[in-house]
């Protein structure tokens, strides 16, 4: 009987060693809740479609407490940031936690950085994914084309506001204000330069480097894609390939990789485009790159190991 028990124990140990690390329960169980923040024209859930496709569920599966914020689809970083701050306080009240881990995609990047800047005592870590941290050439081009006060600006703003309103309606956020012109301004290189003066946490001092890993007690991380065409079956790849041509540098179709860098850069050249970074179009991503969902799971484990 003792020999059998020893044999079973040895087999159990061997199986444990063969299993991947994330198979163990608690792999994503961070100390503080994770709050995911969408980008421009984003949502939490609309018509049953998650902006963060499959990501919250996969994080929760191994222990993470995950909350998905809903802020204005189009508006200034500051207004979106104030909306997020109110939701962060709600999460803290619900969970009893003292801090949160913020993860923002695209315009969600500056949005989470705003909260970390005005209320660092409530934020354990700030992570941007494809974050517009130093501005977007797309925004610069559109802002240069649509002159302030022009008819073309009014028409474009009307169309964009209608789209944002529709997104908000189907996602249950119809009461949120929308202002596409403010959103466009917020993502220009000049506005982000001004923003970074006020909220310097994690911002690299060089054009394409890393920033401080920690600022006022908040840990800073980032990652992004550096490709546009990643899967011929993805209907969004063609549009991102075209917008990516505007950049004279590596980009994900909407954000240059140098602009996306913040704090500790995990990687800025994944074979992902701006939509792949949130596991869309419905999980149609590059077949030979790390799956986007895996990146979020790995990052949750990274935060856990960092004690946050």
C-alpha cells in the first residue's frame, strides 16, 4: 500500500510538472481588480458582442476579478477619464479593494493614464495596449483636413456623433455625452504632448524608448502590435493596411509603435493590428503569433507576481 501511495504521488508530481503554468488555479488572480477600458468608438458589450472578445472570461477563469468600464465612445480624454474615475470608485466600493489595475486600449490608454495621474492612490498599475500615448498620425491628418469651424468638419462630426450615439444606444450607454471633435483633438500629436506634460507617468523621454516603470506608486506597462495585414480572413485588415500606409514607421494600422510605448514595454511589435489587440474580428488573428487572449492572461500573472 505504501509503495502504491508513493507511486501515485510520483505520478501526480510528474503530471504537475508537465502541465503549463497557467493551468494551475489562481494564475490570473491579481491582488487588485482589473478594469478594462475601451478606445475610440468603443463599448463594453453591444448586442451581445464584447469589445474585449473572450478576454474578461478567460481572466476570470483563473481567479481575476474583472470589470469592463463604459465611457463616452467619442469625447475628450479628460471627460472620459472623469467617467472612468467614477466607475473605479464604484468598483472599489463593490469589492472592498483599495486599488485597481487599469488596462486601456487605444484612446483607453490616455484615459487610464488620466485616472492614474489625478488619483494615483486608487491605482496599482496602468497598462496601455495599442495606446495613443504620443499622438496618432491619422488624427493629425484628419484634423489638418477638417479645418475648425468648416462645413466639412460639421458634416464629419455629425456622422461620427451619429455612429457614437448608435454604439452607446445598443450598449446601454445612451446617456453618455458624445463629441467627436473633442475626441479627434485629444488624439493629435500636439494635444498628447500637452497631456504628457501634465501626466508624465511612464512616458518615455526618447522618441521610441521606455518610460519609468513606476511613478507615484503606480506601475506602468504597455504592449502593442506592429503589423496591419495579419489574417486574410479578417474583414478589417484591408482598411488597417490602407491607414497604416500613412505612417513612415512600424504601426498597427492606427497607432505607431513608438507612440504606443509606455513604462515597461512588454513588446511593441507583435504580429497584430489595432483590432487584433482586443481579439477581434471575433478571434480572427495571426495564426503564428501569441494569441491576444494569452497576452492578457500572461499580463494578469505578471501583475500578480508584482504584488498588485
